[in-house]
């Protein structure tokens, strides 16, 4: 049985890989994403009478431009607060994670679960469908993308509404500021629009602001509890007015 599996699994992988778009480098990923994201942004601009200050062009995601407090919030709520303090998963552990995910639909514990989640999201955005195809594509992406690249791409390709793609678009739409200009309180509020909370529309229309503020403050308190920001910074941010009310 093991001998048969040793033949069938590689053949299945190779066959599935042959049906996928080329995924050999970051350039391939960027090229595949560029057309769809720029087209999505253009669809919004075409119906506007006023010039939109956000660029249409999809540039290669740059982790160094992401606010570090936003990254801290994001990895915490992927349930991987030590994401950057553990080695990138590889070898047998990574292969086993993919195999279990594809055949049993479960995720073994560890930060590698977040690496898999991010790679699968990117693969889905490229247009790949089906558990096996997504698993093979995730493996391809993981082979040349480091942990910071996975985060940067994931935050740059999320769809919020027509023409609003990526966390930079979301920040400008929600707060009328560039992402790098947001303070910690605003970043915590923005996190509520991101996975796993998905409260973009509540923030967009400032629905239930009392609840939104309570949830924002819980994120800040939690972040301080994990020592990802200072207690003083978290407390001063919790005293600030909810940004969507401005």
C-alpha cells in the first residue's frame, strides 16, 4: 500500500500541477494578479466623475511598507502571534500538513497552518479552485515566498467592495488616510474589517459604534497582553474616539 501511494501521490501532484498557471516565481504571481486587480479598480473609476486619488496600478506588495502594528494585529488574529519568531515550515512537516489538509480537511497545529492559509488565499485569488489544485498551488507559492511575502500579498489582494482591493484601498476608503498615516487605534479598527472579523461594511457605515469601539478596545488590550505593543500605547489608543465617527 505504501509503495502504491509512493507512486500515485507524485503522479497526481504532477498531473494537477500541469493544469495550473505557471507559478515558478513571484513575477508569475504578480503577473496573474495584476490584470484582475487593475481591472477591478478600473471598473470603479469608470463610473466616477471626480478623480480618485488611489492608484489603479497593482504594484508588487512590499512588506516593509506595512505598519508593524497592523501586522501584529493580523498575525495575532490568525492565531499565530509568534509567526515571525518560528522558522518557516518546510520538509516533511510541510508535506504532511498539505497532505492532511487535502485528504482530511483538517489543519495540524503550528505556525505552518498560517503559512498554508495565506498561500491558499493567494492561490484562490489567482483563480485556482478545488482542494487538490489549491493544495498544489499553495505548495508552489510556498516554495519561493517567505513568511513576510505571504503576509504582504494576502493583505494586498483582499476584496472589500467594487474597486476596493487590498488593505491600502480599504484604509483610504474607511478613514480617508493612507495606510501609513493610521494611528494604532485606527489600525485596530481597520483590523475589524479584515479576516477573521469581516466587519468592513459595519465600519464603512459606522453601524453600532458602541459595539465597534468595545471590539476595537478588546483587540488593543489583547495586543498588549501578548506584548506586541506597549501597555501605555494600548491604553492611550483605547481612549481615542472611534475613527468612523469622525
